[in-house]
C-alpha cells in the first residue's frame, strides 16, 4: 500500500495537467503510480522525469535490448519491485524468459556494470571499467554512469515511498520460489 496519495486522487492543477501532457506527448511516456506520486511536487516530478532525457542519450548508442538489460540489472539488484517488474514485463512481452537470459557480449557488460553499480558503486571492478573503455567513448561511459545513478534514484524513491505496483504489471511479477 502506497504511503502517499497520488496527485490525480487530489485533483490536478493546470501546471500538473501541462506536465502530464508534456510527458505523454513529448517524452513519450505514460503516467504510472510512481509518476502520479511524484507529481505531488513539481520539482521532484521534473527531476525524476529527467530519466527520459538520459534515456534518449543512451539510446543514441545502445540498442533497446542493451538499454533494457542495463535497467533490469540495476532494478533487480536494488530489489525494486516496481521497476524490476516493469523491465521484466518488457522482456516477457518480447517472448523472453527473464530468469534465463541469453546475453550478447555488450549486454553482459552492461548487466555486469549495472549489478556492480547497484551492489556497491564504490567498488565496481576495474576490469568492468576497462571493458567499458574498449567498447564505449568516455562521454558514452559518463552517460551510462549518470543514467545508472538516475535509475538507482528511481528505484530508491519507488521503494521508500511504497509506491504500489501498477495494475498493468501485476501479472508480470516474479513469484518467489
């Protein structure tokens, strides 16, 4: 059960309605429980939806699958039910088994980086940085690191705020063994 009411449950201001329209029309996203919760505070909403700007930068050099693997590895390593299930749904809808992924070399690199970043960003193994350096430019690596921070912040917000799992994700939730 969410700790906080969603903005749409309280009545939306014109500023909030405009922010929703911008998000849906320009950023290409849809409103989730997390976004409606963040919308209670416009600066918070704007900062967290910067995720889409960072995504756009990464998608200039990462495939959709590579990007998804980075997100999924971070979210599952952070034990974020909402975000982990969101990316799990994408994989399932692609016809994949998210519990038995077969990764390309680049996907494995991004997976390993994402897991290491989420586990302890102070201690990411040097060999991961060396491999990133052989595969990506310095600016691209900066973008990957910045996005990993944003993804982690999103995981933290959703979990700390107790944001409910969106109804659309309920059937994709991983059942515990």
